[in-house]
C-alpha cells in the first residue's frame, strides 16, 4: 500500500504516477506503429517488459495515459482550422475535399451541437412490444410441403 495514503489517512487520494511511466507514455505516444515494449522498458529503466506492463496497467497509469493521449490529440487538432482553410482556398484540386473542409470549418464554428445534429440517433437496446387491437387475424402462412406431381412438369 502507498505510504502516503497511510500517513494522511486519506484513502481516496490518488497515488502518484511514477516518472518512468510518464516517460514510457511519451515514448508510446510519439512512436509510430506497434510499440516495442522491450526497447521502451530498457529506455525508461525497467529491467524487463513484465515490470513495464505491470506499471502501465495500474489505474493511475491508465488515467495518465488517457489524459496524455487526450492532450496530444487536442494539440494536433489546434492546427486543423488552418489546414482546412488551406484546402478550401486552394486553386483547382479536389472539389469534394473543398466542400468537406468548409463543412468541417462550419462544424468547428458551431461547436458540438452541430456535430450531434449530423449524427444518427443511437438505437437503444431493448424489446419492442407491439399490441394489435381489432378483429383482424394475422395472415396465415401455408407450410404444407408441395406434392411431387407439381414438380413433374
């Protein structure tokens, strides 16, 4: 158990993320393709891959990895309006890309409410019960097998 939690008698305090996990998160985020955990473990100071994976699987490490990823994506997305403006203002080129760029810029201007309007509503899980009223009987399906002489033609 973390001694800091025992000292302060605060069991709800979140444990600190080790510095080696922060370095591993940076390497994981900036390395393209499949990660080489053995090389990452050696680079950040773990003796083997198992120790790195164990450290990365802790709840505070997972929370840090998600926050780090979100921050990197936001940083990348900050340049999107300028990229879209260049596509929309380009001479010639793909007209479909220009329309998509303008649509993207308009969505950025209007915020998440406009993006939510374009998404299809999600179908909720559950059972639909149909109650039919009236004297009408449901159609009858004939399941009797065909006679062999019908096929003899």
